């Protein structure tokens, strides 16, 4: 169903703000896709048409981008989108077991949503948080050092509407649509809440302080051999005339 006049008016105002941040309008496509995803919970055909119209692109251009990036969903997901990493370290430390048990516990497969619409499940690759493996994400917030039991409890709390707080991140977990709006570039004032780093991230700093280690001061810019750089690979004025 096409966007209503009220929805389009709201989107137009936000889209103008996003597009105005880029010298070339097509560069705004990624945040604009997050914007329409925040409206419907996924990127619909109407969302693709809207983005194409705003940026002067074809719908095929926009569809190519949507289908390339897995953060854009082509069908509705849960209010809380749960991702389980099974890449090397997470997999070895239990990620595969967590994913398998959540499949059974929730009764859904990959990229499927529970009947109540609260939770969807995704099989993720690396979450770039190997220090805290096994790692899960909910609406792109980290849940570290998970076990099958804690993963089941997390999804139960999400479905029951119980308060859930990420391991590292804001004091509350935002919904899928709220997260999409943040990714579109609209600040929710939660970025500075909670710890951005955990104990494992700070081990190197702790050791450095214990030993009195500091980073070296920056030295003067490196000198270059201008004459050599000018002639390297091109020959000198004299030998350039010699037959090859």
C-alpha cells in the first residue's frame, strides 16, 4: 500500500534533512533506506520506490543496494531482531550450539519471526567482538559471553516485555524500528549511556599503566630524497636520451 499523505509528509521532511548532508544526493541512499525501514520495519516495494524518487535513481539501482546489504530486510522482522554469530571464535566457544538451541526454543528458522511478532532470529557472521565470544546482537546492540541458557532467557525476556539491557551500550534496548531511525542519522540521545568498552578491551591499557609504558611522542616528518624520487623509474635527463 502506498504511503499515506501523513507518512509521506513526515518522510519528506526527514529525507530532505538526510539528503542535504551530502554533496551528491545518491550518497544518501544508505541512510535513506534505513529511514524507510524505520517506518515499516523493512524495506518494502513502496520504500524502494520512495528512495528512487527522492534521489533520481531507478528502482533497479535501489533494489541492487537493498539486496546487497543484509541489514536491510525485504520482509518484516521481529520487534527485536536477534543475531547469533557462529564465525570462528564464537562458533568454537558455543555459538553454533546457541543458534541450534534458539531454533528449537523459539520454533523458528533463520530469518523467521515468532508468531507474536516479538523476536526474529538471524544467523550472523562476525560481529567484530571476538574478545567476548560467543556474542549475540539484538537490534545491533551487543550481548557478550553468551551461553545457551542465557540466550534462551534473553529471548524469553524480549517476548515477555521484560526490561533488557545490552552488555555494552545504552541503558535500554531500543526496538528494531527505533534502531533503524538511529542508523538513518537521527540521534536518540542514548549513545553516551553505558560502557562503550568492557574489561577485556582495557587489558592492554591496564598492563601499560602497571609497567609505566607510554606511546612514543611523534617525531619530525620523515625526510625524502627529492632528487631520487623525481628520477626514480623515469631515468635522468641524460640517460633518458640513450637508446634502449
